[in-house]
């Protein structure tokens, strides 16, 4: 029944992996005592920064812990999503105003207009299929890491190249409904086996 606190420990795979039972109680007690504001962490969990993680900020904090106050962060929590974590977020609202059950598809394509090697005009990097009962409203949140823009160059090394890119959002490759223009800033960066090549896709009940 050990609780793993350090991933370098050789027997992590044999633990119950209940770290939340150890780390969360002090915060939960503070909320129960009347704390009306909290500050989010600057770290990420599996490549998704806490400052942009609806599972933590909405599902855990406001859902499981029942927090109704204000989430604040000193300095540059939101700015760091791009400059430090290299993450871009997209939110798409879906509404079914018909009297029948429907299904919608949200797809995100990466467009890299200038690269060291020829790349596809647009490449599918994220997708979600959402069922909508009559009158339902749902929101699809997608967090895309800069590593999704990495490619193998002429020297056979995979890297992220700075410069302009675009995320094209739509129902299909031929039905693009919005374009998000981005700039990958900083020096050219080689990526290894730890690169983040899976986006985070979360479907929430609409408000």
C-alpha cells in the first residue's frame, strides 16, 4: 500500500499511486476553512500546464472540492502557456438546436507555410467526435503543444522550427471554419523521445 512520491524509485509500478490522498488534504482543509482565492501551479501534468487544465481547475477544484472562489496567479501564468510551456489552447462551442440527436466532429489541422523541408499543406493534429442530444450545449477544449509542429529536417534530426504556423479548425479538411495564427518563438529546438505528440482533448458540458 505504498504511496509513490518519487518516480526514480524502482518499485513505483507496485504502488497504489494515490498521491492525491497525500497532497490534496491540506488544500482541501484550507478551502473548507473559508479560503476564497487560490493560485494555480506553474507546472504541467503529462505535458498539459495546470493553468490550462480543465480537469484540475474545473473538474477537481470546482467539481470535486466544490470551490466557488477566484483562481489567481502572480506574474505571467497565462503568458507562460505560450512562452514557457509552448502550448496553444482552442475552445469550440457546439449547440444542437434541433429536435433530434446529432453528432459533430471537431478537427484541428496544422499549417506550416515555411519550413526547411516540404510539409503537407495541412496535417491533422487533433480531433473529437461529440454526441449532442436535442438542446445540448458542449464545449471542446484542445491543448496543442509546440512539439506537434516538429518535423525531421534534412540532417535527419527532428526539431521545432521557429516561425509562423496556423491551426485550422473545422468539421473536416474541406470545411475549415476558423484559423488561429501563431508564432513559434525562440531558437530552433531539437526534440527527443519525450516529445509531446498527443494533444489534450476535453469535452465539457456547455454553459
